[in-house]
C-alpha cells in the first residue's frame, strides 16, 4: 500500500495495490514486442512468431494495400465522393496482425475503423465505401466473410460479440484448440469507459465465453487523451473481471499476430476470454470531420512516426531477410492498381433511390411508413415538376 | 458513547424492520418491503462516520440507511404506509425515500443507478469548493451494472470525494454472488485504480473505523475509496418471499449466516442495564411512530400528479 490512509488497520483491511498511472507517450511502455521499430527481431519469454519470411512479406503486402485503400478513401472524401471516412492510418499492424490470426470459422465484430480486418476477412473494400458514400447502410452479409457490420455506437459490438460467442459455446463449437470457434470484438480506448463494455467483460467471464476483446488503444477518444480516460493501463482492467489481459506493441505486426493467436487459441479450447490491448497511435484524424491539430502536439506525431508499423517490416525484410526492391516495387504497383479500381468502383456506384430507405426497417412495411414514403416521393417529385415548368 | 450510539442505531433499524414486516402482513403497508434485517451494522457504522451535511444515496433496501442518517421513524413508517404525513408525502414509498435536508439524496429502486448520482453530487461539491463527502450504498448485484463501473472510473479519474459502500450479502435476489461476479468484488474496483478493502459488515465498529478512514481520504482530496462490507441478509429479498418459498438457501446456510447478528455483536459491548434501557426507549419511540403513521391521512387521489414538476401547470 503506497498511499497511507489514516486509521486503516490490518485487521480491518486486506492489503491493496496502489493504483498505477497510465503510461505517457514519451515513456517506455511495457508490452509484448517481437519486432523493434528499427526492424530487429527480438525474443519474448511467453510469445513467439513461428511463421517464415514469406508470411512476413504477406503481412507487408496486406498493410501496404490497406494503407493505400485508406489513403484513397480519405482523398475521395476530400473530393466530396464520400460523406465521411474513419482513417486507420497508423493502426495497420494491429489490424493485420490480429486479422491474420483468425481462422475461417472465427467471427469478427468490428467498430467503424476496422478496414484492415475487413480486408483480411475478404470483404470487398468497395462495400466499406458504399456505407461512407451513403449509397447503402452496409451492404455486406456478415455471414459471407464472418465479418459483422460496422458498429457506430461506441462499445456496443462487445455485447454482440459476447452474445455470439455464447452461441458458439451452446452450439458445442468450442473445446478443441484446432477446430474450435472463437469470436473477436474490436473496440477502442474510449469504449473502455462504457458501461456496456464492462458488462460484456462480466458476461464473457462468468460464462467463460470464447471471445477475444481486442482493444486498439490509439491514445485518443476523438480529442480525449488516454490519461483522461483511465488511471490504470487498460489491459489490467481484465484482472478485475477475472480473466487475463495482455498488452502488445500494436505497431508490431508479428507480436500482434502472436498474441492474438494465443488469445484465440485459449478461446477456442474453452478457456474463456482474453483482453488484448494493442498499444498504437491514431496517426490521422478521428474521422474526416475532425481536426486533430486543434488538440494535440505535432511532436507527438513525430515520436510515433518513428514507430511506423510498415517501415519496421520493410526494414526487416530488406536488411535481415534479403528481400530486394522488386518485391517492394511490385507491392507498390499493386497498391496503386487497387486504389485506382477502388476509385473507379466508388464513382460508378449507382445513387440509391431515396424511397428505398423506407423498406429496410421492417420485413412488412407498416401502413404509416408506406404513407410517409409516398409523402416523401410526392415531395421529391415536386422539385422536378418545378424544374420542368 | 459511540458503542451505545451504534447499538441504538442497529437496534432501531432491526425493530423498525420487524414492525414494518408486521404492517406488511396486516395490510397497512401495501406492496411489501425489502427488509434490511442482518445488514444493520453497515448503515449504522457508515452513517456514524459522516457529518450531518455529508450526503448518501441508498437502494431498494434502504430503510436502514435513511434511519441511520437521521430520518424520523414516524415519518418513514408513514411513508411506507403511503400517508400524507410521510417523509415524501406518501408518494415515494419504500424504495424512494429522500430528504435533502438530512443529506439523503434518495433511495433508488434501479440497481446501481445511485452510484452515478452520488458521484455527480460529490463532484459538484468538489467544484463548489466544499468539503462534503458522498456515500453510495449498493449491493453485490450492482457490481455487474455498467453504469456503476462508469461511475467508478470517473470518480477515480477526477478524484471525486465519494465512498462506495458495497453491501455484499451474498445474493442478488436469488443469484449467488459466486455465480454472478467474475473475479472479485474488490478486484473489480481496483480494475479502475480505486483503493478497495473488505470489511466485516456485521460489526458496526469495524465498519465505522473503515468508513472514517475512507471519508477522511475523500475529504482531504485524495479521491474515492471502495469498501466491500461482507454481510448476510437474514430475511427475504422482499416480503413476497414470505408467501412464496424460493428455496435458494439451505437451513444450514441460514443458521450459519444468522449466527453473527450485528445487534448481538454490538449489544454485548454494552452493560445489560444500558442495553435494556436503549431497547425500552426504542420500543417507546416505535410505538409512538406507529401511532403517528396510522393516524396520517391518505393522500387525495385527485392530487396523485402533484409534486412531479415544480410548475403545477404541467400537471394539467
């Protein structure tokens, strides 16, 4: 007990550990790391990365393509082609590392920023753009790629994920580390303060549900920094709910892969939930509607640029694995091609009939809603009539 | 003096609850109550550590808390009977007793909800530069309510002068704590960086000592403290159980649980004659309270909508 509390006597109280302050960006943070920002492989006593350099080249490609898709989407928003975009810039390793650790039967519950995980699950990026262009309301079937629709309500998907995982349990799909199923719930540091998320922790723990809570701590809940969000490192929350938590360097794709894989294995074999805190940084704005220069210092950004998730893999591949420039050039060219196709596809998306939106809420449209639809259609048509006259 | 004060409080609560249960049986109290029997040491010990201007929030099982904070038993009994002379003119009933003058910000029937109210109130006092402390009572079941955990986080972040008192009586209605609370109760509070302690909730003096320390910590600007008071609910979750046996506790468990009775624990610390005098005093007090309550008028049904809004216009 580091804080003295007058009047507290041992027979009255059991001992308590002092609260720990969350780390600041400039401090050294303790986490699982297998690849340093300089591209050096390092060992960890509990986690190892067992795949070969070909797999690492694959991660490099994934991250590069995803960053390119993200950059293109931001540009499209700036040009008025999307209503909004939530950039994943800086979080590629957290998403690709965890996304590539998933098996085909695992289920993903994302926030609205999981473009990298969507990519890993095989969701067409054009589908993501449809949502942000406003031509549909998320036009992918969650069952096609085991990738649930984007959830905008902060933290709500952790409950959906826990419920889904309890379903997997009741379907007897849990118990074998090889063939078992698991669920992964993505959320951010801001969501950790939501009661919903804490209730999801409780249910998952009490029912031993096969769910991995994957928190990308990107240091900012819009403009709220992490030290105003929690007094203790987020991964330590899990201990208070009776399950393990681990912090991983979220800008290290190898470590993120290894840690997530172990957490998923635990879930699949029936050992219950794990909280993974991927320690990363949101390099861009919260969304295209946000201007982070209003609330954070450029030196912070400079500090994190040195920890870039892609550069460290490139450094490793070039210096340690003998990968030559042809590979990097090919990936760049592929990324440009993907981006060009994405742009083309985005511009070619048909505008929706606005009256269609009335039909998505109910299987059988109530009379009142049909009336509203007709009223709206008449109102919209009145503009055409005026224009013609 | 402290020993006698604590005994008077636990005894008052015990006898108040026993008499209230009689009035439930006789039909004077409609709808039943959640008896506090067995948990009296917590209300008595906690409230004895507070100044009159400190504030509390209470629960669906709140008679003990408000009595310990100084509510007149006659007005509380009249409230339970829905009379015009009740604490809240008969509109609040068992689960919504409030008296801002006594620092009672309200009992709250919504499990865990009052934690946010106590935190908000204490935060307001802090911002006004006052050294008032808030205490929030809640049970083990509330530990699984997201909004209570949100209050923990904010209280710790902003060093709010609030003391969280968890009365762990082993059951959320019929759900045993071991099936409902993942991890541990104090571990849950520590997960937000809050100092958390387990206290013997059957001993009023231990509860008083722990709360005094926690309150002094809060008052001196060092933030919230969490106290888990281990206790046992001697009687039903709610008086409906008197009619419908739910069979979730064995007779062995009940007899072990009831063996540590706060009234006896504190009573044994007094001389026999002092104890007898206090007992007699309380019976007289409650006799008079029953008379006052039973003599109270029933509210006029036409006035049912009054007191919802400050402006009577809204009610029309």
